[in-house]
């Protein structure tokens, strides 16, 4: 994941000129998973995915990653 404070991660070799982001680094794989889940559950770009999940849960229906992927059009 990208981070935006100098020294927060690793500078990509092919980062475009003028860009300041870095790629976040983590102490453990667990820390990276926790950050990823926090990102999915708090970032405004994933509101649609969370709405789909909420809809399934509200109806007590099982859902899959494929169902949630419909709400990730802004992911990539």
C-alpha cells in the first residue's frame, strides 16, 4: 500500500518524477494484513464494497469475495 510521509516505506524504483508516495513497509505479515483490512474498512474508495457487504449481512445471506469484488471498481 502507498504511504505519503517521507521514510514511511520503500521508494519504488520506477516511481514517476514528482510523485512522493512510498510503498509501506511492515514489521510482520500480520501487520500488513491488519493495515490492508483497515484500509478496506475505512477508505472512502471502498464504500461501495462495504455497502454490498452490509446488504448481505442485513439479510443474513452468505457472500463471497466475488460478490464483494463488484464494489471494488475503484481499487485498481
